[in-house]
C-alpha cells in the first residue's frame, strides 16, 4: 500500500473498545451520492505517495534536517471537529515520519502526544500505543521498529476507517499527508534548488488531480467544498506543468535465478522555479489554514 505512512501508531489489540467505536458518526455531512465506486476511491487514496518517500528523498539528497519545517503542536488543543482533526493527523504523521527518518527520536514526543490526542478525538485511538512509542523513541536503535510500527499500524487504522464507512476521514488524513509532504519538498527547494526534488514536486500533479476527484464526492459538506476550492486554485498552477513519458523497450534480467522483466519507461517533468514558488505559496496557505487554528 503506497499510503504506508510516517504516522507512528502502534497496532494495539485492545479488546476494551466499546461498540460505539465501530459505529462512529463523523461530524461531516455525508454526500447524498458517491459518484465514484468505493473500489475506485480506495485505489485513488492508495496512490497517494507515502511521506516516508519524501523524507527518504530528502535524506538521499543529503538535505540537512530543519526543525522549522515541521508543524508546531502548541495549538493542538484548539483543533475541533473531525474534519480539522483528520487533516492535522495527516500533517503531524508526516512530520513524525520526517523526524524518525532523520533519527531525531529525542524530539518526537510532543508530536507523538499530539497524534495521540487527535486519534482519540477521531475514535481511532485503539491503533495508537503512546507508551510503546515513548519506549521506541527513547533509543535510536529502535528506529527500524519505529518505522515498521508506523506502516503496519497506519494501514490497520486506514482499513478500519474504510470498512466502517468512514472513507471521508481516511481521505482527510491522506490529504494532510499530501499537504505536509508537498510543503516539505517545496520548502527544501526554496532553500536550495535540487533537480530530483523539483521532479517530485511536479509529479504531485497526478495525485492532486486524484484528490480533487475524491473531494467532488463530498462537496455537499461546506468544509470539503472549501478544500475543493483551495485545491482547484492549486490545480491552475499545476495545469501548466507537463509530465512527458517516454516508452522504452523492457529488458529481461536474471535476479536470484529468476527471470525478471524490467520496464524502462521514463518520465520527464517540465517545471520551472517560478511554478515551484507559486506552488509553495499556495500549499503553505492551505497548510496554515489547518495548523494555525485559533493560534
């Protein structure tokens, strides 16, 4: 699952959750009809890149860690309602993945605590073990376990949301992941240009279009309608960015005694510094509307 996130939860097998958790009604207006089949919506959500991918790229490109990039948790108590809680959960989950990959385990506890609060607000706290995370974060030798726990636990939470007809919440968490991942990439590029990071920013055009398709299914909700409008503004910038795919002949290789067919298609992203600057400004504006609630 490509959504496997930097959200660091623990897969708790809690048995004391009440049935109320499984019939949670979200404070978001349900759409009168879904224009996209459930399976199609699942596929759209699954195609959103993991924040681990962005953080890994930054690490591979030797981009130094910058704590200024991540969201403050000072106003987390002011986050009210399922809509804002879900988006902020995605944002903070991405930040936690960034902190983990850069091995800043001593700095993660405020973010972990905020994620714990938000997950409880959304009635998905059963997938988050705060005590376990504190233990894992206290020792840098636990980094692999921390990342593995992140991936498996987020997937379990996401499956739970979809199975219990809470795809709207899953969509919003994914949106938070996308916002923060794109924010990180654009901030890094603004500080120092990098060709691979520029390409990754341009590639977000495909995911942005998918998210807009999903938002259209929930636009009867005023908050989703506003989010749709914000993303459509961002889309006008991305419309001028081209992604050209060149088809190449596949080749066969022997890997561990097995014949493997390798596809050699290449994509080239045509994006300018000016376009990235516009994307950075628009993404930051959207991000600030969620993280600066009642600041």
